[in-house]
């Protein structure tokens, strides 16, 4: 009888807990509530070093994206998902898929540039997949050949890292090589300027027109 009562109590308590959780889920209505719930799960996962909680945080961010696909905070959610996969779960393939999604769905957003760079970077530095790394660095440079923001050096970095992959040289060797090339260019320009200066300073030859009057003969008298 006592055992039956304990079982009944536990069953009721468990049911109440489920109902409570269900109500808590239903209370998430606004964008802010979803993002705060995901952030809470993420912070808890960091504190506890719990991969399961990281997974729950990702799921909550994905719920947010599905519920508010046109929100201007969708890219924030995608970046959080990509960051969790890369930094916390070390699930690099899923991180790549997330960053590819950002670039493909939002190619004109500034986050697309960072996302495409991250795809190339993960292939290069983390997975050591040099062929895919070269392909995505090239794709990146086709889309973003120059850095338009002085604080943004991703195009410059992508160009340098692609050069490292294609030449087999280290970054340090390339820097020294480029420095030597710049010195040669400077020396050449200096020599050309000096030659032009010397040419200008040379005295010009005077061209004397001969005087034909002395050679002329007087007319014969008839």
C-alpha cells in the first residue's frame, strides 16, 4: 500500500513537471524570448561544460530561425549556431554547413563575407583539406577581391593564405619575398628618376646657321 502511494506520488509529480515544462515552452512568443532562452541554455552549457546543453541551445536557435525567418536577428542566430559547432562541439562539418547556409541565403549581407571566409579557413587550418581550402579562398576572392573597410582585412588574408597553399612557402617566407620585390621596385624607380634627371641636365648643342653672305659674288658688269 505504501509502495503504491509512493509510485502514485512520483507519477503525479512527474506529470506536473511535464505540464510545467510545456507551459514554459508555450510562453516563448517573441523574438527576444526565444533568443534569451537560447542564450540561457548556452551560458549553462558553458558553465557546466555540457555538450547536451550546447545541442539544446542550437535547437532553440533553429526554432527561432524557423519561427521568425524574416527577422533581422536571424543572422545572429546563425552565427551563434556556427560558433557553437566550431568552438564548443568541434563539429567542423556542421560549422561549415552553417556558414555555407549564411553565404548562400544572404549573399549581400556583410555576414556573408565572414561566413565564406570561415568555410575556407576551417578547411585550411582545421581540417587540413587543402584542395577545398584553395577552392573556397578563390571563391571568396572572386566575390570580395578588395577590402572596402579599413578595419576588415579578410580579402588580404585570403589572398595571402591562398598564396601559401599554392606556393608551398610559409607566410614568413612570402613576406620576406614581397619585401625584397618592393625594395627592387623602389631601386628601379630611383634609377629611372636619376637617369631622367641626368638627361635634363645635359647641355644642349647649339646649331649654328652658316652665313652665306660672304660667299656671294657681285653681279658681273655688262
